[in-house]
């Protein structure tokens, strides 16, 4: 299984769900669901990366959590109420295994093991959102951008990321000029290469040294909840997460 959560399902849970798991491809910036919207599906990313973002009345949005092949999007809504607590947007396009929300809920109600796994995952997302709040309030833009790029790299399995500076600024809740200055600095230091909306991570180890502690903290949360395998789903050879 290319998704950590699916790989942790018991054979009987997987057998029950398998006929309802549909692979699909989603493009960058596609909105899976809006805040307070009733949702009909849950999403297990295999190569796509999803941002859970908080939207503000002026149209701004700030990322609370990033989910990729180490998780599921929409599981809390599946377990109760079906209402999305935030916007889910495709950050990096790719494949996602989609499941009907009622099917997952029904399977979880029949299997305490599956229910416990989904609840544990929601704890990991909650911990990530808490970390993001602390990060936003206390850490420098440079360190936050490094953290953000590393997690995007781990979840997408590639060193080449397609992001505009506007998008990065939006996710980090900072001005575009701040992102431009930091990206320039990281490029000068030989950590990344940046050109026309494409970022290449050149030195993941040094990027990790420059990232705030939140990168390692979030990885540690996932390892605590899902075991050492939590970092093994990541596809990049010599992952910074594994190195740390
Ligand atoms: Zn931080």
C-alpha cells in the first residue's frame, strides 16, 4: 500500500473496504471541500499532497496541516456529522484513493481496531495543527519555510516542487516579498534552486538544520502514533526525516 493508513488496516477491514476504494488523480489547487461543507468522500493520498487550511473573511487562508501518503483527509467528518471543519485543497497534484464517507463510517463502526486507527490519525492531525499555531506565533519565516518545504518533499517523494511564491506566502501567512527574500537567501546558501514557480531542494540535510523544531516534532508525533513505519512511506532517497 502506498498510503500508511491503508497499510495499517487489518486484512478483514481492507477486504470490506477494497471494493469501495477508487484511485483518482487530482490537479494542484483543486478544492476537495470547503469549510462547513457537507462532504461525501474521504481521501487517502498516495502521491498527492493535501493542505488543510483555515479561511478568513477577507479571503486569506493559512495552512493548519499537511497530509499526504501518511494519512487520510476527511476521516473526522466521516466519523461524525460529515461537516468539514476547514478547507481541503490539493497542494501538489497526484493520486488519491477515494472512499465513500458512509462506507468508511460503517466499516469503522464494525471494527474497533479500524475506529481506533482513524481516531489516532485525527490526533496526529490535531497535533500538527497545534504545532502550526505555535510555529506561526514564534518561529522565523526562514525556519518555517524550510520546515514546510521538507514536509512537502517527504510527502510527495520528490525534490522538485512546483509552487509559486504567492502560494507559499499564502500558506505561511506572510507577505510575498518575505518569501522572495528568504527563497533568495536559501538559494544563495545552496539549499534550494528556485526558478519560475519551481523549487528544487538541493541539500535536504542543511535544509533540516535550518528548519524550526516543528519539522522534527511533527515527525515524532507520527512515529509515536503509528510506529517507526510512519517515516518509511516517504519516497525520497535519503529523506531528511529518516536522516534525523
Ligand atoms: Zn516552527
